[in-house]
């Protein structure tokens, strides 16, 4: 009888431990450098659905999670426009994605995105991640947050994650252009030396769970 009670107690403790392990197991933090990224189909400010697959001539993509309201995103807008102008013809177009919850930040609504894109003459797709599924899959946490992808056959390899450069406040004072360095190294056929930096910006406004 005592043995049976001990066995039952041991079994109960084992189940409790297993439950605790899974209950408190950290959620996925998204992609790491070297991972394969998923494609997506999101609504652009022109009303059309855009996917990476549809840009079949590209060698890779500069995927930037950004938004309208964040001061950091605003400071980088001209730099993002310049990045697309410089690298789209080389095969690395910019694809910007707004993942913010409109209920928490009305300035990031789709209609406001359309207005901002027109006001700034965005020369790249500005997509709305309404469900936030893509931001979660990629592991985006701030705006702006960069994911540099390179095509590897049918796959999209993550080559760089992080910030655009080392000075959010002043583009002319940036000493290290992390993203541009990464693209230039890929174009030269070499591995990206500094393939991860900390994204600096506003936190993404997540939907209430």
C-alpha cells in the first residue's frame, strides 16, 4: 500500500514537473542568422497583395518592420528610401512592414499608412501585417527592425538581423552602416562579418492576447 502511494506520488510529481516545463518554456524568439525565412502575402498601401515570391528577379530582400508613429522609424524614413534607391537595382529591394496594433496606436492604421507613403513618396512596398503573424514569425520586436534575406534556390536565408546603422538620430553622423556593409559583403561573395546587432526603436504594439 505504501509502495503504491509512493508510486502515485512520484507519478504525480513527474506530471507536475512536465507541465511546469512546458508551461514556462520560452516561446520562439523568431529567426536567427542562417535560418530560412517564410514568404508572406500582405496588403500594400496601393491595395494590392505583395509577396516576396512575386519579386522573382530579386536576389534577396531588405525586410524592415517599421511604422508611422515611432520617432525612430520617422528618423529612418529618408534612409530607407535611399536604401531602396541604391540596392533595388542590385537585386535587394526594400520591403517595409507595419506590424502595430491599430487599437493601441491609431496612427499606424492602414489609412494612415497610405497617407504617409504618399506624403513621403515611398519607393518601396509598405505592407500591413494586420494579424502580426509575420512579425512574430520573424521575431521582430522594434521599429525599425531589419531582416536581410538572400535567395538560396527556393529558400530565403537570413543573413543579417538588427539595426540599419549606428546612429538613429543623425544619418550623417553614422559611423557604421551595418545593413549596407552586410549587402556589400554578400555582393562580394563573402560571409557577413557583423551579422547581428541590437535593433534600436519603439517596441512593437502587440494585440491583447
